[in-house]
């Protein structure tokens, strides 16, 4: 349901996030674990202090809400601090 959006979002980090980490997160989509893929991707972005644009932040927030995650929990609460 969210696979295409998560993949598109993840591809925005090519060249900024280690390709093995990025692909490892996105691989969960293959196993119908879209939510886990997105959560791991956000965790990597936060853990490695990858700066994100306003557009990327807004897309992440939309995905968080659409998937049903809480913006105030997990790696999601740290995304705001990474905005350029």
C-alpha cells in the first residue's frame, strides 16, 4: 500500500546515506513489511544525522500519519532536528 511512496522517499537519500543501509531498509518492503522498512529508514537518517529538506520532512510526516505511526515516538520525533 505504501511501498512506492517509501521507495521514492528512500531514493532521495541516495548518495547521502550508505547504500547498504538504504537498501537494507528498503528490502523489508519485499517481505510486506512496509512500516518496518520506513521506520528503519527513518532510524538510519536520524542515527547518521542526515540532513533533510523541508520537502523530505513534509513527505516523512505524511507517511508517518498515513501509516499510523506517532510523530512523537521512535525515530520520527528526531526528524525535525535534521531539517536544513
